[in-house]
């Protein structure tokens, strides 16, 4: 039993170390782009662009956020409850066909929003698990939105997705890092990957920095708990 426990620790430790390195790199990149304009994703990402009603509605969901986050165990134990829940309806990025969008367009659907980059080793490791989660649970009530934040053109991100065999995830994109910087200002992003659990009204319920096995049973229970609390 001791030997099995020892073996099970190694993958987790390896992912934690990779996440730390990615966090340092992402922090450096974020500092580099802080003075850049909002970018070409064509939508306002400021927290002030949501209505007072949205803010109040989300803030009232503190107990729901805690209840959902209580389901975050095992492989997703690092997910923290939003305290307080905030509206993230205005978070902006581009759709797979290059059109600007905000999370408000996903009203009525629980969303797992993940930011990733090809240079982020733990991001690359968890991408197949995110793809598997979307394959199994994605539909009218839930979607994994994995947003690539590589700067530059689409060549490297698309090559990575093809080589990794990603099939179910849409190619969402923000090559300006405006989205990452928005989350950083909100105190939600320390590095990459960063993942947000958002309810069907655009309210943040939970968040985590670092990778997770999103295809594991623990992750599915968390998502199902969030979907179950949808309005």
C-alpha cells in the first residue's frame, strides 16, 4: 500500500513543478504585454463593462459557489470557490472562425474556461483530458472553452492541436494576451494554465491555477455539480 501511494505521488509532483515553471514564464509574458493595447479581439474585457444587476446576481451566489467547490476533490482538489462569485460575462476572445465574442454568448450553458499556450508544458499535458471531457459532457448544457493565448499567428497552436489529436475542442483564440491580463487584474490568473468554472448566467463559481486531469471521475463530478445548480 505504501509503495502504491508513493507511485501515485510522482505524477502530481511532476505536474506541480511544471505548473510552477509555466507560471513564472506566463508572469514574465504578462509583464511584457501590460502596456499593450486591448488587442484585436474586438470586445471589451474590463470588469466594469458588466451591469450592476449582473454583479449583484453573481455576488448572491456565494453559497452556491461554496457548495459546488465542495465537490472539487481528488484530481481537481485545487479548484477554489469564487469568493465572492463575480460576473465574467464580458471576458472576450475570438471564436474558431475568428469572430470576436464574449462569454455572454454562452448564456444558458455552464462553461469550463481554460487558457493555454503551446510553450506551457502543463497546458500541453492537460489538453487531451480537456478534449475528453468535452467529448463526454459537452452539449447544450456544458462546454469546455479552451482559449489559446500564444502571441503571433495560428501556425504553432494549430500544429499542436493536430499533432495531439484534439478533436472535440473548438479553436478559441486571443493572441493579444488581453484575456490573460484581465484575469490577472481580477486576481484569478497567476500563470498558465488557468481554469474557470462558470455557471449558465456567466457567474464565476470556481477557479484554479495549474493543470488537472479533467477527464477523471473527480472532474466529471465537479462539472455535474455545477450543471445541477444551473438556474
